[in-house]
């Protein structure tokens, strides 16, 4: 598995970069966010600038962001460095709706519901369906418009659910050195890279949760936190 984030130059391939939003105060306080529209904090804004600078050499043709402000304000610095990029926002890339535990501290959710709190709110199948619509549309546009590099800005729970779906259900390969256990909730502004063959639709998850632009390999320790 390579940790290097580089542009795709092969016209037969679409490279999809998936970026998690920058850090928020609720991330720091371990509060479950879900659909609640919490913005990035100062640290998150700095992270967004760092990932934007890191991605600057890559000519990104198309950026699609969740319509929640923590993603919008992560995507906008990336867009600033890109000259010919189309940009859109959609609620279909939002974090999973967590129902009654949204806005609740993780510790309180565990005390009240146990780990079954993860079953409250939106079903994973519904999340996968809406995210797939955005992903497949981006791939279709890439084929029609000869795009080589596209980017989705979304949320930790979305990334882990969707990458597992791609590997498990769509049979995407994993790059050498990458295992299914690596398809976890990634760190804030981490970059996940997926290559898809335009003609056949076969895919490979090249890497997951790369954070070198932040100065090290950062991981989310508590995988229940969204």
C-alpha cells in the first residue's frame, strides 16, 4: 500500500479522492454529530488548509461535498487551489442520521443504549444507497467528460461504511499491504484513494485514511465516534 497521494494520468481510470472534514469542537468533546450542522474549529480550518495545499498539484476535475458546513468549509480551501474544477454540494453525502443520540456525548449514548446505539436512526443500507448515487454519478460524469481525478468531501461514518461496501459488495480489490481491517473511521482531513476502470467498472481501494499532510500517521482510536 502506498501512502503517497498523487494524480491519476491514465484516461482509462477515474481516481476518486475521499476527504473527511476537518476537526470540530464536537469531535474533540466526543459528541455524536450525525446530521447536526457543526462547523470546523480553528484546528479543523488549519487541517483543511494543509490538505488543500497537499492536493494542489493534483488537477481535480470535479468536487462534490456534503452540504453540512464542516464539509463545505473543508472543501472550499481545496477548491481555491483548483482552477477548472466543477463543484457541488449534496445532502446525500451527509453523515448517518443517528436519530435520538445526535447531540449526545458518546459516553452518555453508551451508558443509555450500549453499543446498540449504532442501530438507532438511519439504516446503513439507506446510507449506502444515497452515497452510491453520488459516487456513481461522479463516475459517470468522469467517463462522459474524460475526468481523471474527482474528489468527495464527506464524513467519517460515511467513509468507513462506503469503503467496506465497495470491498464487500462491489468486490473492489485492496492494494497490496491494505487489509479489510484498515477500512475504519479515518482521521480528520485524511485522504482515501480509489481507482476505478472506466470501461469495466472494476475498482481498487489504493489507500485509506492517509494523513501525511498533517505531519504523521494519525488514527481515530474510538471507532464508535462519528
